[in-house]
């Protein structure tokens, strides 16, 4: 490579990349050109630059992963604190946290989980209030009977097959 051409390259690199980039480019030009003008590649500077680049790339990736993990754990802790604040302000459980209670069971004043005995006890108490012979409304009494039947049907459908209720004979 001619000396005048090297100077042109140096000026162009200095203008394009600044002093550090120009210094590195000159270092590469000097170390990789032999006496005959043949470019030898790779040399120690190239190997060091490649290793430095790989270390920086892997280090930044690992550091980014670490920051993501730490930040996500902080996010979960903040969510836990927020949930504690929300729960302390609302003593009743929010709708999404409550177990599903069918309308037929909630009409009897019960919530899930409950047993058939609980449903029967609640039905008898409501029936005593609403029975037409005791001064209640016939329409409301019939509605409570239908809700009782639906509640019993729902509980029996939800009951696993291996659970069997003892019959009246005690078998």
C-alpha cells in the first residue's frame, strides 16, 4: 500500500470515526500489512477484538437477563403489596375470588361449598316463612321449592362418583 494512499485512508477514518476509531484502523493497517504489501489476517489484534466483542455481547445479554429477573421479582413483590392494600380496604372478597355459587343455592342463603343437609335445613327454614298456611305468598313458596330442587340436583351432579350418601336403612 502506498504511503499517500495510507494517509488518505487515515484522514478518511479519522473524519468518519473519530480519533479512537482512526487509531484502531491505523493499528490494524500497520499490523496486518507485511513488507510485500500483503494483508495477513487474522492477527492478535483481530483475535483480541473478536474476543472482546464476544465477551461484551455475552456479558450484556447476561446482564440484561439478570435485570429482567430482578425487575420481574420486584414487580411481583409490588403486586403482592398492592393486593394486600386492596384486600385490607375491602373486607369482603372480590367477585373474581369468590367460588361460584349457583343462583338456586344463593337463593336459599347459602354459599358453595355446602352439603345436601345444609340445603335441606335452609329450605325448611325458608319454607316455614313462605308457606301459604302460615301467611306467606304462594308464588314465592313455589319458587323456593323449585330452587331447592335445582340446588339438590346441582349438588348431586357435582358430587364425585366414589362418594355415596348412606340411605335411610344404614347400608
